[in-house]
């Protein structure tokens, strides 16, 4: 795993995707050098000028171009800290620590893969889809949201692979939960999922039934993001493991979920 | 120019000593906030620290408390980690060999449920020459019998301290709980039982409720409050304890900068620990050391020991 760094990134674009979501584009400084970002890794962002936001906010890396050092992040307005981040103008500096955690597996060329994201959980699937495609795997995407206007980055995902959609209200794609989407009726060499835990449990269940290996990205509450505080632990076959170091990505075979 | 050479501006002494524990500066990191040091090695040179205190270590491995273990609060956080650690034998076999060569002080925080457990951990650590001091945790609020039971009565604090004193040959620091009526009485009891130093404060017992879910934020309902929010309480207790005992006091509780560290030293601390602030800025310790040196220069202080307990 690469070295963790602390750096000041500059916001070069802030694109609202809906009322609740924004996509921030960050220019990383040259001083970070040639870093490798694994799909599924995250950064910890300090929210300045927000007195009630004491700790950094862990944000999944949506995309990273190692040549230009441009990183994109999807942010959901989940509270005062992320609200503040969504409102930042271009040119703002972000005190950032990363890249942190592990990443999803990239299957062998020619494999089949389903990448399923719910709400903000689609974020890591962008870099993951690109890396898979670079490795000769054409992934299929499953995007879940409450309603059509909250399906995030559908066009960008469609440029990488086939996209299936589920919405709670049926305003786009299949009506119902992502875990009930017909895309999950097939077997895949790997299913990767990130989103609300009930969705991930549902998808992991389907994957197991079809004999598909499944990796999930956990969003456990975190304080340090560096492996020191032991707040974000997840019970596993090897005991309580840190979502920020041994995760956030875990194979479901490791977890104690009832599938 | 010769005068300049002799002036404090070019020769501030930051070195301090805690009963035989020699430190190049007063800066330690607080147990449970700095892992085994290695978690921060990408961000700072660990050898710039006066020392660091590794995660609370118990006789047997502990899985800690169920998730959720953390809740953010105004200028602070609650935790209920519950002393998750792999036990003293794992520390000795897997961690110690990697840390023992560092040119800084590696201290071990020792916790237990029974006095015999504390003693057994101290006995196992005693042969490790690379560990110059232990910090005994009699103040963890997150574990039943996790120490706080010993730390909230003078009799309990005295009993555990005197038992460990017999087993530990080098510097013995006892970490005190703020969840007491008289910190001075506890500090005196620990001093009388043979402690070389006291460190304070551990976390303040607190609680937070998720009003939408109508449930406690922590799996354990209550937890330990740390961060900037506790700092004035900690400064007050360091001041009271340092007036009550002759042994050196190590101050901690919400320290987030060099300014805060100086505040604790003026109030009576010989050394300080930074804890929760490491989560927010992994370089805060070395920045604080630099700031303290600069402060000494601005104030014409040649030796930082001069300011200890000035208030």
C-alpha cells in the first residue's frame, strides 16, 4: 500500500448533481508525487469554518487521474460538515489526508463483474469500473436511488459498461430495491457493492445464492481514518478489524453478516 | 554576534525529565490515540517526539465493545472502544521488536480488570529494556472493572499502585480519572503508594443521544469524552493535582496546539500528551513542539522547565 499523505487540494469544480449531492473536482498539488489510488480507497477531509464539525470527514474517492493529479469526490449533504463541503466555491483549499484504506479486487481479464451502488455508494464504482475495463473486464453497473433525479453519474457509467437502474418509486429503471434488480439473477465472477447496509446485505445474499464472490465497502463511523482509534471496527472471522485499514472493502465471506 | 550565540534564541532547552524518564521535549502522545506509533510514521518523524504511549495493553486479548463506538460532539468526541487490544504477549512478540530501536521513548499503557492482571502485565514488560516507563490506566470509563473502579477511590488507587510498584522497576506513571470528587486526594494516594508521576486527565464520562432514532449514540450508552471540549476541565485538574503532590504531573485533555501545551505547563504539568487532536491533524505533535520552542524564544525562556507550575 502506498504512503499516506497530508496535502492541500484545490477545488477546481463544484457541480451539484441534485439537491442532496455535489461532485467536487480537486487538483492535488505536485508535492504528492505519483500516488496510486486503489478503487475503494478514501480521503479524510478537514472541514474548516464549521465549528460543529470537529473530526475529518471520510469521503470515498470517485475518480483519480494519476497523470493530472485530478481527483473527484461525490458528497452527500448528510449534516453540517458535508453541507459545508457541498457549498464550497472553486478555488477553496481542502486539507486532505489520503489515500486511505484498501481497495476492491480487480478480476482477471475476461471475467464478469457487477458493480452495484446505492445513493452516494456509487462513488467508488467509477474508478473501479475504469480500472476493470483497463484490465479487460467489462463491468455491468447497477445503480439504486430513491427516485430518478437521484441516479448519479448514469451517463458516465454508461460510457464504461451496461447500466441497470432501480428506484424506490419506479421513476427510472425497475421499481423497488437495488437488491431485487434482475441484474442480480445472473452469476458473476465478482460482485462489488457500496451503499446503505440493508442494500449491501440484500445484494450479498443474492450474490451468495448465485455463487458470486462479493465484496462490500463499509461506511462505519470513523474518527482517525489511520488505524489508531479503533472506532470503526467491523466484526469478522478474524475478530474486530478496522474499516479504515483492513477495509473499507471486505469480502463478505470474512464478515459475520447473516446472508 | 557572540551575544546572540549565548541568547535563548539559539539555545532553548526543551528537555524534561519525569523521575528518570529523560525526554528530548515535553511532548508525548496519549494512549489509544496513536496506535503503536507506526500509524503516524508516514506523517511525522516519530523520533522528534519526547515519546509516545502505545494503546492500552491487557493481560489477555480483548475485542472491545460493540459498534458504534464513537460519536462526534461539540469540539470533541465520545468513545467507547473498550480497550480492544491483542494482549501483552502479542505486544512483546510482534510490536516491541519493531519499536525498540527508535530514538524516542516508547511507553506502554497498562490496563486490567484485577490487580493481579495489572501486576502480571507489568512483570511481563519489566525485562524489556526499551520500555523506560509504563502508564497505568486506572481510569478507563468504558470497561467494567476497566480500571476506573480503582481510579475513583483513594483506597483503590493506592492498592493497585502499590501492587504494580513492586513489579515495575522503572518510571511508573499512573493515569488518573477526572470522574472524581477530589483529584488532589487521588493524586496524593497514588504518590503515597509509590508512583513516580501522575498523568491526567483520562476521558470524562459522557453520553449522547440520536434524537431521530431515539437511541443512545454509543452501544454502551455512556462513553469517554475527549477533545478540545474537555481542556479547561483538564487544566484545572492539572493545576489542582500539581499543587497537591511533589511528583511530576503529565497533563493531557484536549491539547491541540503548542499554545495549549504551554497552558498545561504553566498550570503545573512537567510534560504533556496530545490525544484526540492526532485524529484531526496527524502532524499536530511536531507542529506543537516547534511552536513551544518559538514561544520560549519570544518569552526569553532558556529552559522550559522554568515555566512549570508558574501559575
